[in-house]
C-alpha cells in the first residue's frame, strides 16, 4: 500500500442562487442614481431597456434584445395581480413612446427613470398607475 493515497475529489460546493428579488436589489445598489441616457448602457448613463437587458442577463443568463419593442415580444403575459420579482413591466408613456422596468415586490419596480436615473418606483404612483400597460414573465 502506498504512503500517498489518492485524494477523493471534493464534492462540488453548492453555491446558493440569488433569488430574482435579491439579484435585483444588488443591481439597484450597484446602479442606483446612474443617470438616464437614451441609448446608454454604461455607468455614465443607461436607458430603461439596457438596464432590463443587464438585469436579465445577470438573473437568467439570457441575452435580451436591446429595445423595449423587442423585449415586449418575449415571454408570457402575466396578470397584474400575479406579478413576481423579475417580471418585466411595460408602460405606455406617450403616443408612441414605451418604458420598461422590472418588478421587485409590493407594487415596487426597478427602472431607469428619465428624471431620477436608476431608481425604484411604485406602481401605485398615479403617474405609473395610469401608464401601466402589460407585464411579461421570461422564465
């Protein structure tokens, strides 16, 4: 018998997966206050669809299309009363303009606001309540 024995391979460690909610809170912490910039996708400025694409890549490992219109075509529609953390929320903010955010919990959502930059807002806010359009789930 050899003095040196082959070590058994270590069992893989299970790394806990962040919930969608935890991942979104971490993203908010990292990007909070970054200003809105149409077409932007960096800490110098980011728009709503770029923020959503970044979040979903982190959460689901999925590459999303870049525009709100393309993101709107994905997933399955979810009734407002069945929203879960990570669902995409779409808003009609003008005759042809659209906005997207990501549902957190308790009627709150993460998005890149034109006035506040990356922030959390309430769906109960009269502005957002009036503009709400549809929600989609991608998982």
